């Protein structure tokens, strides 16, 4: 009888150790799946932004609008206060709300939100020739909010140990301040190059 009770107690102790670990691994895998989904959407957003820029002479506002429309579904739900997120059974409204929230978050530039930058614009080429027009290279930096409980903090700390040191000091302080408030963000970056419909003309500053 004592042996049976001892074995039962041992099973309870082992379960108390293993089950939380298994739960954390499951949550971490779910967060990694969402991270990969956002990375794929960001690559498509970079393509859409470059395509818009190719048609509109590299206008950053238009390119950012195209990118936000693609990334809108990744914004909701959010821990940021004041961001309305419609129910999940209304995907179109949810995506539109996410795009608008991303526009508001990006208003300050840098962090959080989405930044769009023209990192290369080659204006050489004859538009009348086949394949004429310059090349436009667009870079998107998207601060993805990690949303899965327990896994968000663990993955953020793993990224912080490796990638946070390369951030500008001001952005790093803002990222760590958000994490102190329970909102964890990691940066995703994607580039896309596309031939423009005409040669690139840099807009003059007013």
C-alpha cells in the first residue's frame, strides 16, 4: 500500500513539473506561428508598397497606406489602450480597424508601428525602351506586438539579449518602457525592389 501511495505521489510531482513546461512550449510554438505569419504578410506588404511606389513616384504616404492595409489583421487584438478591435467573425472590419490603428501608432515614427523608407531609387533608364524606368527599393520596419501570454515575455527577452543592442538609444528606451508595461514588441524588416513605371524624380522639400 505504501509503495502505491509513493508512486502516486511521485506521479503528481512529475506532472506538476512537466505540465507547466509543456504548456509554455505550446504557447511559444503558437507565438512563433503568429510571428512567421506576420513575417510573410510583411514580405507581401513590402511588395505592395514597392508596387504603389512604382506607380506613384515613390510617394511614402501612399506606400505606407498600401502596407498598412496588408498588415492590418496582425494588429488586433492589442494591449494598447484605445485601439478598437471588432470581433474576429468580422475579418474585413477587423483588418480595417487594424490598419487605422497602425496608422495612429506610426504617427510618431520609429516605434511602435510601421515605418516605410525608400532605401534605393535608381533613376537611370529609358522609359520608352523595353524594361525602362528606374529601380525602387523600399524597406519596411514593422514592430510586431507579441500577444500570447507567458510566451511573449520569454521570446521578447530572447530577442532583447541579441538584437536590442543594435537599436538607436531612444528607440531602445521606448521598447523597454513598453515591455515594462506588459507590451512586448519585436522588429520585423523586409525589402522589395521593383522597376518603376517612369524614372524616379525626388520630390523637392517645400
